[in-house]
């Protein structure tokens, strides 16, 4: 802001050393500080809104840091107002403290873990135990104890056991120090710091009570099943298998000898810090303490065949079918989607197979002799044999239908066929669905799909749609894991097989194509959650798509084109993957205590410190009262010159001004009209605001309906009702200077300008923030204002719904012309936040503004 104090000196208002004028100097010092704090606070609020409403994931620490900065600034504003007013508003400190305490309590709230025993048996588990044992363990208990389907024997290690382990070793505090500022899209750093955090867990001792309970449970299983029993230690984190699946992000340790149960448990707990788990958690908005690791320990099924079953097609919910994938041996490859698998579809009404597609299954995963897993070749006679005969398919589909009816929603189910020909359920969790539909059925055949775009070379046809959508970019063909850190932003990932490891790349890649994989794999589930177009099981992506070539992937229609096929690319607005998560909900709740403006009308009885419900209310109250203190200064200090005067103009607003010297003609004391305005910049601004084509009353734009008309017709019924625009607007002026502060309803605008003979002194600064509409519409209006200011030659800065613009060193007539147009801008965009529903509208409005169509009427 221009140094107003120098203008006071030049005006002669403060000539002479009197107690009154010294008091004015002091008050003006606090006034300047308050205005600077006001602008800073609005910028921080805009930053917080940008984080909360943006497309990228964020952490609560980010919101907390900005909130703490904002609270300090707002407290300083309260101090400045009380210093300015002689302590007239002590209640403002109480309001800041009350709002601040509520905010900080909400942002630092920790997830409470109820104390429980370290172990719970499978026989005691059901969905009601999800907060104690995690979704996976609780759900398998539901399958066993309430649906009465076959499951392995076992027990759950509770979340409280893990909480004790992590708390005693201060794991989250230590890991939090180096993970706090991590950019999860920096894959190299993500891998490095995640491994560092994992080691903290692996090297920490278990609490004696937890270790003793694990050993005792393992001994029970040895007594029941013999010394050769092998165990599976599976993750069952809190929040896992909820609305966010966490599919494949945490580790399972299979074929564990009973004597190694403690080590296996720590491996599972440490997987909270797997790189893909950290990436997923941050992207989906889960704090570390919301993913405390329970674990599920089961007797290992030595499977003849295994796989995954979906009780609904995730890409087309209209189809009344069940999908089943199957592999020989253990189901690791089917679950990860990394192995060629048989594919069956089953009609729900009859439980009869509709599709039987048998894959060439070259390898299978089996139990290792001393523990762990081994990969072996499938005997030639079985490679092209179906893993499940029709009767097993029907039985398995029947299990799926029973579970879906019991849970009341589609499910993702893991199953195994043991060596005694018994089907066993290993897991049941909610299935994420794409509610949009496709006409085609995935058969895996290399036929030309319907909807193929003619005239563009096709590199690949077929495969299966794991996640619908279309995207273009440079192909990055993966040949080994060490290349993952080098995958550039905006690439199309081409990989030999699907893998949960690729989850940490989802923020950088636009689409995924794999040779091997299925729609029922973990990576396919996560790709659907993140909205990444994914085409799996193509058979030849890595050999037919050139590395580095620009390609277009149409995962919906199972085709990959050479080059960029612009006409099929979707223009959907990105959605923050955190939406609906605990962090997202907490941040949005905190934002309601920060940014909502309730104190709009200064003349209402509730325009008081006690009625401030948000930090924005405090800022608004302090700004209004500071203006009143400065502009009615003569009433308190007895200065022998009247400072505040009323400016009459044909506008639906009240304007109070202070003449710093030469701003108004002679004889102006209590009020004046526009003909008395001598100030060069103020006169130019008013001329623009009162331009005959600028209509401050009535609707703007032909599409304005509903609430827009109500606001336009009732809130601004006529120019004579000068209180309609949200209270007084304040101006400090001299012959060549203007500082104009305007509250127009829910938005706030300032103009600071100097127009004199010395071109090097001339400048304009402009800022605008707020509105009554949602953040999307307010931001569009800010984009529109920015575009207009740029055409006027101002250097602009845009953050959310806040715009600032500056221009300097033009001759006075040019500056006056720009101020005139800024005045027209204030009147023409006043309600456009209620109209702008699409970014594509902005260019039309900008063009119409410069044509003089300030009411934006069409035709």
C-alpha cells in the first residue's frame, strides 16, 4: 500500500504538535498494521481453501501449519483494533481464543484405540469387531460365524496390541519427523524414507504381553494341527477394506513356521510404511494413526487352485453376473493380477457359467519346503486345463451370492480350493464399482471393439478394462523395477504385469496397460479408486507399443492408438482422491470455522465480537470497526477539521471518504456529490462505477434464475437504497491519491492508486476476494477478473477466489482510463459468481466486457 502517512503530512492535517495529532499518528500506525494483517489473513484463508478444494492430496499438518499462522495474524488484528479504539473491543480476543481452541482441537485430534486383549479368536469375531481387529479379520469372522461358510482356523492380533507396540517404541513420532514433508510423487524419496520407517518397526521389540500371546496362540495351533502346520499372517489394518480398499498396500507373510510368528507379525505391522501404502494413505486422506495394524493369523491352505470372485461386474453394474478368476496353486498371482488366470462369468439367477476362458498358465506358486513360497512350472497336461469344473464354479458362485445377500452389497472375495477338494473363503470385502456403464463385454479376444476411431493407427486391441477412461501421453515401457523412479509425469505406463508396486506411481501416470492381469486384481481395484484408465491382459503391450511414443489409451473400448486422438479424450474435472476420507472431512470441517462469513451486515444487532463464529467473521468485524474508528476520528479527538464526509453517487452503496488534501472541492464538509470530487484517481474510478451501461440493479446474464434473481431483485432493489451493498465503503483520497475499500455483500475489493505528473510515481493495485457461491463458482469469477485485468495490462496473481493485480509507471491519462474500466469491472462482475458454472464461459464474458456489454446480455 502507498504510504498514506506521508500524504497526511503533505495535506497539512497533522501540522503542529498537539496531543490530538500525536494520538492520530499512533492510531494511524495501528490502522496500517491492521490493514496489512487483513490482507495477509485473506491470503492465508485463500491458501487453505486452495488446499482443501484442490485436486492434490494433502496432510493435516499442511492445514494445521496454515491455521496456526492464520490464528497469529488474526490475534494481531484484534490487538491492532483494540489499540486503535482504546480497548473498545476486548470481546474480540475471547472470540479468537474460542474459535482457535476449537480449530486446533479438531486438527490435532488423535484416533482413540480402545484397550482390548492382544488376541481375539476367529470364533468370537464378526463385523462388530472391525474397530478392534480391522475390516479383514472382522469380515472373515462374519463369513465363518454368521454366514457359516468354510474358512481357515485362526485368530486376530488386535489393533490395541499394535498400538501398544508402536507407542512404546515411539514409532509414529520417529517416522513422522522424516515423513512429514515428503512429496509422495518423488518416488525415489518415497522408497528411501519408507524403508527407513519400516526398519524402525522391524528392529523394535514387541511388548512382552503381545509376544507371549502370539507364541501361545501358535502353540495351540501346533497342538491342534501338528508340528508341520504353516500359518498365513495377513494385514487387517483399521480403515482397510472400508470405502477405501487399501487393496494390496499392506503385506501378507505366507507359509510361516509357528516359531517365526513374531517376525512375521512385525513384517505385517511394518507394511504400514510400505512405499505403496504411504502413497495410498496420503493420496486417500488417512492419517498414520487411522491405519493402526491389526493382523489376521490363519492356518495356511495348501491350495490346488485359488482366485478372486467379484459378485458384480465393477465396470458395468447393469450385468447380473458374477466374475471369477482362477490359477493353479496359491492365489498370489490372481490376487495381484500378475499371473495368467482362467476367467469365468456366472449368471446370478441360474448360477450357470456364461463364459469360460481358459488361460495358458505356465507357472504356479506353491508352499516352500521350509517356509516361504516357491514358483514352479505347471505340468504340460494342466497348463491349458480349467482350474475349476462346472460344479465348483456353481458352488463358488453360490457362496458369493449368499455373501452378497448377507452384506447387502457387491463383494470382492478371495477363495481357495484345498487338496481335499473343498472350497474355502479367505476374504470378503466391499467391491468398488464404476457406476457408469459400457456396452461391451470383455472377452480378451483380439477383435476390433465397437467405437474404434477410424483414421488412426491402432497399436493394440483387446485385453480387459480394469478401469474405464481415456488418456494420452508418452509410453513408458517398464523392463525392471529400478526404472520406476525415472517414470516422468504424464506418462502411460506399459508393464508386463499388474502389481501393487505401481500404486505409488498413480499420481504421475495418466493410464496403465499391462500384458498380464485381471480386473479382479489389487492394482485394478486401486486404479478404479484413483480413476486411472487401465487396460490389463493385453498379451502384447510391452512388445507392440514403442517406448517413448505418444499414444492414446481407450481403456473403455480396449484399444490403444498411435498418436494423440484428441476427439476421444475426456475433459472431466479431476477429483481429489481424498474426498470423503478422514483427513478430507476434518479439513473441510475446520474450514467452516475459518472461511465462512456470517457477519455481513454491520448494522445488524449481531454484528458484535460475541457473534463471530469464524476467523473470517473476526477479520470482517475488525476491518469494519477500524474503518469506523479512522473515518470518525474527529468525534473522539476533537481535531478541528472534519475528516469523514459522505460522497453522494448514483450507486446502491454508502461511500464515506477522508480528504487527505485536495481531494474535494471547497465547501465539502459533511457530504458532497460526484461533481465535488477533485481527486484524479477517485473521479476516474467513480466514472467507471457509474457508467450508464453498468447496471448495479437487476440480474446479470440471460441464464440467471432462481436464487440469482432473488438476490438481484430483493437485495438490490434500487440505487436510492444505499445500504443494499453490505454497509459503508471507505475511501482515503488526495488530489492524486486513492485508497478505496469496498464490501459488496460477500466480497471485498480494494483499489490503491496514485495518478500524478511524475510518471514514475504512478501505480494501481487492485485486489478482490469472496462471494456467496460455492468455491468453484467464486474461483471462476476470480479467473474472469484476472483475465480482464490482464487485458488491461495489470500483472496479476490468482489464488482460489482471490485476485491481485498491479500496474505502474504509465502517464496519468492512461492510469485514469484503467481505473475507469476497473470501476466498470466492479459493477459488472458483482454477481457473476452465481452464474459461472463452466470454465468455458469465461472467454465469452471477457470478450463481452470489452465490447461494453457490462450486463452480459446475449443477442
